[in-house]
C-alpha cells in the first residue's frame, strides 16, 4: 500500500516539472522520482542481482547532485526509466521488500514539504482516472489507498462504508464477527460442528432424533437413519429390520421382524384372533355362518339365538322359526314370545289376520262380509267412505295413519314402523335404530344416538347421558327396569337370555316343567308326543304312550321299536328285531351272510385266498413277511424261508447264498457272496468305511479326536456342531458360539435353536437386546410399551385405578375431569365443571361456543347463544339495550367512547386515536397529525412536528431527520453520498455529465 502511494506522488511530481510557475529550486521532484519511490526504483534494481538496495543510498541523494540544471525535462528523459526495461514480471513484490526503503535512509530533510509545493500536484495533471488505474483489478482507490472492498472493514463494499464495532467485512458486506470456531449463518453465529440446524454448513438441518457430531448428522447408538429421521429398526413397525419395511395387517415389529401379537395369527395378510374372529374362527378361512359369532375358536349363535339350519334365529320373534326351528307363522301373523299371533288391532279369521274395523270381508267380525260395492267403516258396512277416508281394497281407510295404506292404497309400512301423517315413520319422540323404533332419550341401547348403548347397570336418564342405576339384590338392570334374573323368563340368568315359551326360569336357568324335555327349543312331553316319542326326534308312525311307540304292521313285516321292517332283508333287524348284520355281511332269508367266496372271520367278511390273517381258513395267519396266495402262505419271489423268516439269499448277511451262511467282520452279502461294501476298506479285521469310520478316517489307522467324527473321509464335528476354539460345540445351545463361532449371547440370554433367547417370561428389549420381564408399567405387554401415568400393568394390560381410564397418556377420572368428561376427549366448556361425567356450567350460566356465559349480561350471547349486541349496546336481563339516549344515524352511540362519534355525532378520531370522555386522545408519546397519531420522535413523515417529512433515505431520531453515515441532505430533500452521487458529486447540486462518473467526490471520465 505504501509503495503504491509513493509511486503516485512520484508520478505527480514528474508531471509538474515542465509546467510554468514551478520553482527552479524544487529539486525534490527529481529526487523523488529517482530515489524515493521504491516501486520505480525497483524497476531498475530488479533488472539484475547487482542493482540492489544500495542504489537507494543517501549519498546518491545529495543536494549538490540535484541541481536545477540536472532537473531539466531534457535531462530527466523517460528513456532513463524505460518501461520496456522494467517489465511487470521483474517488479515482483518479494524483490521490492519494504525494508529496502527504510525511513532512516530516505531522510525528510532531503525532501522537505516546503520544497515540494502544491503547485506540482495540480488537479489538471493528477486526475482520478490516472490514480484509479494504479490499483489492481478488484481493488478500489479509497483515501488515496488501494483497498479490497470485499474484506476491508473501513471501506466494505464501497469507499467510506465502515463496519461497526464487532462486525467484519465479508463479500463486500458488514456482518457479525463470530468468535473462533463459529460461523455466521444468516445473522447468527453457530458452531457448524455441533449445531443440529446448521450441521457442517449453513442450512443443513439434521433429521428427527439426529445430533450433529463433527459436522455430520448422526443417529444415536442402536438407531438408523430412515428418510431423514432416526428410528429403532428392532421395534419400528414402519421400518422393521431395514428402512422401508412396513409391518402391515396389524403386525408389530419385534427384534427387527414383523409378527402378530400373542394370541393372534396371520390370515390373508392381517393379524386376527382365531378365538374370536368370525371370518377366521379356529383356523384361517373358517368363516362362521350368517348371524353366528366366534367364541373360543368355535362358531355358534350369540346368547338368545338358536341354530336353525345355517341361521341363528331368535325363536321368540322370528316368524319363520317361532318357538322352535321350522315353526312358520301364518299369513299376516307375527311371532311374539315364541307364539304366533296377529299383531295388535288384528283378529284371527281362519288363516288370516284381519282388521275387522275396515276389512269388507270381515266387517265387525270374522263371519260378516259387506255386500258387493260397500265398504267397512269402523266395523260397519257403508255404501260410501266418510270424509277423511279413502276406499282401499274394499274398505275405507285413513291413508294418513293406516300402516297398510300409508299415503295411498297398498303402500304398506314395515312391521316396526307406524304411519304418521301419510308417511312410514317411528312414533313421535322415537327414531329408527337397527330396524326398531326406540326412544333415544330413554333406550339404554341407543342413548341419544343409534348404536350407542349404556354400560351394564346404566340407563339413559337424560338425553345423551347414561346414568348408573343400582338395583336391589338379586336384581339387575335390563333395559330401563330392574329385574330378578333368577326367575325372569325374559332375562334368565342375564339380560336378554329368554326362555322358550314353555320353559320356566329357576335359579337363573331355563328349564322345562317336571316330565317335559327340551327338544328343538320347546318343552315336549316325550311320553306322548309322536314326533319325539321317548326321546327328542324319535318319530312314531303309530301311537306314543309312556314313551313307547305302538305300531300295527302289515302281514310279513314286524314292529321293531315302532317301525315296520322286513326281518328277511333288513340289515339292522335281520331275522329278529335288533339283530344287525356287521362286518360287511348282508341279510338274506333272515340270516347275515358274507358275499360269495368269503368267510366271516374275526367279525368281518374276508377272502381266504388272499387274506394274510386268514389264509385258507379263519385264524390261519401268514407270518415272517409271507403273504397269502391261492390260500397258502408264501415268501416273495426270489426269497427263501430261513430261520422262520423270508430272506433274500443274494443280499442277506445271515443267509448269504443259502440258509445259514453268515457274513462276518462287517462284510455284506452281494450276489450271494460275502464282500466288504463298496468304498470300504478291511482295517483291523473288519470292513470299515474310510469316509465315515472315526478310527480309520480316509485311511486305515487315521483316527478322529476332540469329539469329531468322520464324514467324507475327513474328521468333522457331529451334525449340527461346529469346531470352535479347538472343540466341537453345538451352535444351537452353546451361549459362547450361538449360531456360529464367536457369537456370544449377552443381556442375560441363553442359546436355543441357534438363537439367543431370554428366559421364560422375559423378552429382549432395546438395541442391546437385554432380557426384560414384561408386566411392569414401562414394559406392559411389550418392550417399552409404557402405561399411562398412574396406571399399573395387570396380565400384560395397562389398568388404571378403579373409576379411571387412560386418556391422553394419563389415567383420568372421567366423572370429574373437565377435559375428559364422561369420555376421553370430551372437553367441557370454559368455566364448566365435570360432575358424574356430565359437564355443567355454574348456576345461571349457559355453554355457548365452548364457553360458559351469563345470557343475562353477555354482549356476545345476550338472551341466547350467538345473539350479539351491536354498537355500544349493553346486555341487561338478556336484552340488548342502549346505555345512553344518544343516537347517531339511528344507531345507539356512546359519545364518550365512540371513535366515530367522539363528543358529537360525526366527530371521527384520527387513525390510532381513542375516544375518552368525549375527547379524541392519541396514545402516550404520540401526537395527532393529519394522517393519524404519530410519534414525532421517530416518524419520518412527522419528524419533530406534524408535516415535517424527512428526506428520502433519512431516519427520524429524537425528532431530528438524520441521513445514514457518510451521507448529507441536499436540495430536493434527499440524502446523498457526496463521494459517489452523480447529482451531488463533492457538494450538493454539483452534477456530473452523462459521460462522467462520481468517484471520491470528483467527476471523472466514465
């Protein structure tokens, strides 16, 4: 920097030597050019090694040498300092070291300011363009110094832009100077090595659960990064075992594998309970029939239902199975309490249920029919229908209420609906729920909403609320009333368990009367019933008396147990009643006989020609491998009967070639001769297999040791074992080598089946697979399955204290908790309390929009929820009223507080002001100006006084307009930088022309 500055002065002096008015005694100009400019001097001295710093010695720079004649323009010829000689490559910064131009050598006395007059450095000769050209590319000339605007804090980005205390200049902008080890991200200093929001570089944020270590986002030990988030692959159901592996179908992730919960099995891609799933009952794909339920893995009908064919029927109300399966009610009849009958208002007329008040065929009574063309009205025949009645099917009906003609003739309402105003509907106050009309405010099965039942011993006391009802012992609440389930036939033993029509309820069990038997859902006298004579389902074609069927059979047939049979041919009554033919025999001429060619042996018909147990005769059994052929026991083809057994003399070692010829010493019989087996050797007097013999493995005498055996001619460990650490071990059970050599079981686990497992009752938990006992509040039913706060773990399930339930991760008393009142998530209105599971506002208040308000005084809910008072009205006794008598534009107005009518109608306060006691008042420290309330200390449009606007770019500080640092206020009320402004260059109003630019306050050629 100093070199550049000295060279600049030298150039200025050189240009001034030939100008008029330059004193002849100013010899320092020449001196400066030759000796006081290291940059110029280096051009000559850098040409060779001999032109060193000695050239710039004080003896050379003497006054006698620097005479006016010597300092003539002709003498100081440019050729002496030729640019061609001093090329840019020779002017290396290392050669032109600052130490060579020491201040001591270039004494001030030789180049005094008095001699170097200002006339030499005239503006005309020293133009900014010439000076700027002396700076390297990328540098700016600021205060006669070449600076790097990218990093110079005194001239950051532009000349004169000084960075504040604690800032640094980076990339031409002032920013916070961060301490050592920290980096600036935005306007905040961060440690890129540890900051998880700026890890390694600015803006790089670590994922969920990750931490920043040495500038790299890292998951905790035992976790992996999946999709930018840390997860435990051993238990994460969305990343089980590896990233992206999702456990679907209700499966959970355990030890990195997807599996169903205990007691469940995978069926068709989902986990189901085979003990209760009706579509997979007992096994996958085993679906229960219509209406059946699955209990303990077996399909059956629910309580109160009876199996009728493939359907579960309610024999108390099913018109196709009324009282018992298959009992169909007649046309128009309904089944009630297991008995067929006509519905209310209908009369049994033969096989028809008739309405004798309107049926023309049964008008007044079953046998009374109206003449042709007449109608039945109120049980009497009439020629025409009265007003309000319509002729339908020969009768006069009220289509507004007649269920068979609701709204029009032939429009029949379903059995459970009534006709109301010409439309099928439930009676007033009821609704249709699952095919039945119920009163939701009182029906425990549909309390306020269909399908929302009350719990046991709870009734629907008020709309949408189930209240507990305590019945005296031994009573139980069934529906809406208490009943004694020990004797109630409709609720025998429990609610909804109805006894058959003929049964009674005794001690909570349905039973038939003395002498009766339950058959097909009905109590039957089996002593006289021909369909159940003596036992259920035993049909009697004759007369049943005392449980015995008496039948008179035709000639040639006999009565066997009430059935007429032919004793000559009946297989179950052959020759006599009860004599059944068994073992494949048939009945012929009253005797049991086997088919032709067979004998009856051992209770069955057999062929003595081929039967090995009865060969030739009953009891003659073929033994020792012989079979029966043509009634004789023979050995298979190619075998001999030797020593009581059939043997092959070609291969039998005890009878090789003939009976009694024994092959010893490990030899075997081949083609009737004793030989060693193929591939074996005769070692030590015996045939051995060198591929498998432990004493002769691969060769005679080569014995296997250390528990190994011989396989394929080599010593190996027993099947299922490995040779680890010099011994054979079982990788299935060895905890030091479980599943492979060196695989040690840890965390309290043992080795079973080649897998490290925990003791019974424990499971591996966490990334270290430590054996953990489940059943604690932190491991209830599964690893890390925590119970809600306050709960305990019972049989693998989290259980809250009596009267509480888990809501939002904590046990909560839903009877008193206003955030979970009556059920989890049911939040009471603000200000309300929860009592007995019901939200209630304080006395005199009502819940409106989730808040308890007093309808007598609330401005937003005056008299009713949502009814808001307007303007300046007040709510009094539930009515919006004006507090004052003043009205502006027919609107109730308080002139004391209304900003649009402050003090008088139409007097509007300025923006930001409020109305107090009928006077517009601005906030503290603000003044009312034409545009509104303004802070005269800081408002640039009203700085110090209303209407005083600061110049463009200026700020208002303490009521005074202030331009940014380095700028001045110029005409036109603008802030301008006199160093760079084209219209105010060096001074306000001094403009540069279009071919110039302003640099350092001077217009220069652009």
